[in-house]
C-alpha cells in the first residue's frame, strides 16, 4: 500500500482575508505549481450577505457545513439555494457571485481547482455507518465536522477530532469514513 495519513490541526491552518476584504477564510491545505494554484481547500464563516471574491481560471465547489443555508446568484444563472442537506455546488470562480443568507450566519466548505490540470469533488458524509471512498493516486482530505470522525485504510484507523482534517495522498486502497465529515477528493485531469 502506498500513501500516508497526515493529520492537520486547526493550528496548522492558515487564516487570511478574502480577496475582496468582505470576510476571512481558513485555508486547510493547498497545492501550487509554478506559483499557480492547482487546488485549495478552505472554510469560510459568512455572517452577512455579500459578493464572493473572484478567482479567475479556477472552478469552485462549495457546500454549507453549518447553519441554515444560503442562496447563490452566479452570473446570469438562476439563483441556487444551498442548505447542509444539499449536494455541493460547482461553479466558475470567474463568474460574479453574490450570497444571500437564508437565516443567520453559515459556514461554507470550499474546494477550488484549476480545471485544466486538476479534477476534484466534494462530498458530505454523515452517520455511524462506514462510507467507502475509492482508492486514488491523488489527494483526499477528510474534515471532521462534528465529534470525532473515524478513518480506516486497510488495517490503520485514526480518529479525527472535530475541526481536524486528515490528508491522505497516493493511497492505493479504499478509505472508510464514519461520522460527520466533508471529503474532498482531488486528482489529475484524466487524459
């Protein structure tokens, strides 16, 4: 089996202001190549309506991790309502995007990728049953949303405390996740 599990604690994350100055992002992890972002995983607390920062050339996948939800206005498309029960939403980082809160503050979980060089997906895992995440040569990040979350790869099991993230790279075996977590799966664009 190739790969390794690396635990990231909140003290490992990087806090930074939004590009447009409207809030703050907590960056969990990122990968760059020649100074350009290949992918980035982050969390943002949103306490008021407003515009999203533009990320030209990147694709965004977003999910509501906590709170009632939001309505996104992306470019000229029809508004999209997102709650914690909805599937993650994918949209262009170039498009003008505005957020309305449905009822109070929310916390978003975000994956950004360079779609020309990176493929990525985001999924929410909930419940005590094991959820299998297929083996990948890329990177998987499992972020514990509430309580401890279990992660098992072959015969190794780790507990991820709430707010922590396990980063697994180049794993040749399926992962099994239990608990409440956001899972980002990132790999190369298929040729």
